[in-house]
């Protein structure tokens, strides 16, 4: 009989758990509620909450709304969103992750103190969290997505480096080392490690988990940047790792000669979805 284990360290992070709990509470009270952007980068979970009455909207649609409730997800939002909500008498249910909120405040304070310095954010261009961070600097912050973009900085001017909370620690440290070795003697360089440890610690933990099983089923939405990073970590240590969005994408051929299977996922993967994948494997593989 094949053995299937769900990684106890996988599943929603604290910020996502809180956002979903707030959404469920509002919907359980039978109130009409909108969510600005996907509440989590997982289509199945969005569908579940939509069935409960949640409506997902984008920023354009938000402009047309008045006198309603809108939930802001864990990623956070730029100041303009709050200003618009005030003008349109929109009640904000703020589910911004405390770690992200703290980072927004730090960046705003730094920008207000020294607006001539380069505020640099190591993050994914266009990502909801990054848009919220850039918004604290009147859109003047420089976003660096990968290490090889670091050369576009002006090393003659002050640099204050921050990171999106879910980026890779190793790449962040490479960027720090590069800037340290190129910064002018006349300029100030400060780096702030703002990577969420709840996410960063998942890297070594999920790698360890992946080595303990013959086959790994990594469950996450294709949109999840955190999911891509963690899946690549699994694949690097266990070539028999497969990325699926749900149980329907599982192929039974993957389990030929396998005795143990590990099921894991991203910070945006609900536990119930990993359980569905486990149950599918147990009922189809003997």
C-alpha cells in the first residue's frame, strides 16, 4: 500500500489565514463583500469563497463602487487605494499582513526622511505587494527583480535596499554584496532584511521534506510566485516532483515503483486542497 504524507509546514501563512478568516466572517453574516484582487493566488480557494458570496474586483472596478465593503488582501495596497475608498464612502476591511504593513511604514518613513536617496525594492515587478510598497514613495522606488538588474543603480547616490517579503534570501544577499563592493565612498548604503521568516524558513524545510519521499506532489496555483520558488526547491532535490493545481492534474504514471509520496504546497495553498490530492492518490494507487 502506498504511503502519502502531507507536509505539516505547508499551507497558508499567517497573513493569508487572517485574510480568509475575515472574508469568511463577513460572508457568514450574509453581507455583500468585494475583494480587491484575488484574495489568494489559488483559483480553487477563490472559487470556494466566490460560492459563499464574495466578488473579486480589480482597481478599475473599484473606482465605480460607492457605499460598499471591500476587503484588502494580505499583499497590501498603496495609499491611493485608501484615498479612493474614502472619497467613495467605501468601508475597508483591511487584511494587509502585519509583516507587509510594517514594511510599508518603514519605506514611507525612509522616503519622507531622504527623498533624494534611491529606495530599492528587490521584488517582482507588478506584484500586488510590490505595488503597495512602491506606492509609499510616490512611485519613485526602483524595483529590481533579479540579481542581474543591480547594475542599473547609481552607485554615486545613497541606496536603501528593501525586499518583498517572499523573495529568496540567497539572492537578496548577493545583491547586498554587489552593492557593497560598488558603492561610492561618498554615498550611504543600508540594507534591510524584510523577508518574512515564515516564508523563508519553508525553503530548507520543504527541501528536507522532498528528500524523504519517492515522489513529490506540489500543489499550488500557477499565479503564485511563492509557489514557483518552493516548487523549484523541491525539484532541485527530488527530480520526481510534480506541480499541480488540483487532483485532476495528477497522473497515475508518476507513482510507478513509488512507495512513499509527499504532498506539499505554497503559502497560498489551502490544506483542504492538499488533502484532496492525498485522497485521490490513496483511492487510485494501490
